[in-house]
C-alpha cells in the first residue's frame, strides 16, 4: 500500500493478496487524512486519524458503513501502473 500523486489527485494504490492492483482516493472522506498513513489488516484499512475503516476489496465503508472510497480504473502494463483520472473530476 502506498500513495502517489497523479496530477492534482492523491491516489492510494494497494495490491491485496489474490487481486490486481487497485486505486482509490488517497484521502479519508472524513477529514482528508492521508489513507496510506493508516493500518492495513488483510483487506481492511483503518484511517490513522479517527479510525474509520474501509474494505479495500470494494472501497466500501466498514465503520461507518455509510461511506465509500472513490475507486479509479487501473491498468498494469509491464511494470507500469496506469491510473485513469476523469478529466472533468474536480
């Protein structure tokens, strides 16, 4: 798990066991804490600031359940990870 800057977007990249690389928004929707600073336990990411939790296999909130991480499309070509950022996203 790491974060990368893609244009103006901070992206969280994660490679979970048995899955492809996934890309999510890099900040917690609660108070914009950097998610890569959190703790990953299996598929569950716990935000370092206020302990919100997300299932990184889906991006869905675990605690609280009413939240969701934005997922970006990812393509891996050779050793390059390509993340699709919509041009109209603000």
